[in-house]
C-alpha cells in the first residue's frame, strides 16, 4: 500500500513539473553543447586551481616553519564550503543542465527538482564568501598593524558578516514555505521574485568586494618608495579585482534565470555563482606563496649584487658594526626566509624605504647616513686581525 502511494506521488510530481514548463523551445545542439562545455570547464578549472592554491599556501607556511594562523583556517573552511556547490554543479549536469526543460527526460527532470541541487548550491554562497573575505581582511591586518587601518578593516569585517547573515536568511525564505523552492507541488506555496532578490544580494556582495579591494591601496601609496614598487605592490593586492569582475558577471547571469526553464537558464547563473567563490579562494591565496619562490628572488638578489659591485666603505662599516655590536639597526632573518629590519630611530626626510611582500609582513629597508669619526686605518690588515684590535687591546 505504501509503495503504491509513493509511486502515485512521484507520478503526480512529474506531471506537475511537466505542466509548469513553458512552451517547448527548440534545443539548438551548438547552444546546448556550448552551455554544457562552459559548465564543465569553468567548474573543473576553477575547482582545481582553488584546491591547488590552498595546498600551495599551506606548503608555503610549512616551508617557512610557521604555524597556521586564523586566516589560514578560515580560508580552508571557505574552500570546504565551496566544494559543495561544485558537487551540485556536476550533479546538475548529470540531470539535464544545458537543455530546455521540455527536452529533458522525465526521470532526469524529476531528479533535477527532487534533489534540491539549486537550493543547496545557493545556500553555500554566503557562508563560503564570509569565511574567504574574513580571511583576506585578517591577512591585511597582519600587514598593516596601524590602528587607523584596523578600524577600517574591522568595519569591512562587520559589513561582510552582516551581509552574509542577512542575505542568507533572505535567500532561505524567498519561498513560503521554504520547501516550495524545490517542490512546487505544495498547495498554497509561493515565491518572491528570485531574480530581484538574487541581484540585490549580489550587488551588496560586490560593494563589499570593492571596499576590501580598495582598503590597502592608500596605505601602499603613502609609503616612501619609488613608483615602480608602489605599482608592483598594489598589483598584488589588486588580484582581488578578479573577484569583483566575477561578481558583476554573476549578477548579469542571474537576470537570465527563469524557474520554469531552470535546466536551460540556470547554466550561467550557477556557473558564475561557483566561480565567484573559487576565484575568491585563489585571489586570497596567491599573495602568500612567495616563500615557495624564495630561491628565485635570492638568485635575483645575488645577480644584482654582482652587477652592482661592492662598496669597500659599506663593507668596513658592516664589519665594524658586527664587531662592536653597537649598530642601531637590528637585522633578523626569520624562519620564513624573509629578512626583517627594525629601525628604532626616526626616519629622516632623506630616508629611502624599499618594501617587499613577505609571507606575513612588509620588509622595510632603510638607507641611512653614518657620521664617521677619525680613526687610524688598518691598511694591510685582514678582518680577522682587526677583530684582535677590538677584542685584545694592546696594554702599554
């Protein structure tokens, strides 16, 4: 009896889905092939690159003997949540995605609605992006520890979390009851305009992306470095512009979506929804991979040194400072392979600062002027003999 009742319910669901479909549009083979190719290639490529970028990020941390920080864990959580819509996308492709719904076999059409794939895909968007954006903001605060910068960063963080919570509940309740989103057989159910709600939510996300993208740029251009290095450093942070572009394209793709022909109109909307999350993961991981290429940067430094020659005065000053231990400039090479130079004195108007991206910090190199006092030279002595003069003074 129960088996018979279940079969009758499935049959009625299929009939209602068929009746809800719009007038049948002709499937153009090339159009269907292009849509399905877009779904397969975009999902697979972005998924592989997102996973690879996070693996390289963790490898860079291990290579530099640094423990994982909160931003590393948040990025990992964001990546794990991103896997769910990728799986949904593959399952959608296995159940008619790319075809007009009237050309989808009844069994696939039934599974397309019954498995709640679209519903599950969209529920993951906000939690994933909140984790990813929060990770990026925490990374920014490590690089720029000033109180003013942190104030703006925390404001961005509050906006991101508030956006995520509000839009998640709006999307969850777009249909009444909630189950009517994926089961249109529920009597008395209705949905708000999903295109409008999706567009508004996407626009608010894009505003947050722009805020995060612009946050470090004023700090970079306040640094006393040459324009070439400013542009290079800004370019590292502007990698996040790919997320903004992806978000904008996703908003445009949502306008095409029609619930009554979801298998056909959802291709670009669901594809760009996943890519927004995947590209955010990639953009957030790229700046942290520098320790993996430290040998390349070291070789460049060696070559520059050879081409530039050596300065005897600089060598003498460095040797003397190492012997006396009274240099004001403390130099330290941390476990991550990047040199950090701390200057406990004030920077004069003529000081030149060079800045490079490290794993978690900014390296500041300061050229300074040292006032030399008259001293007896050691014209023919080696550095080893000079050390004896400092460590074993001659008694009269």
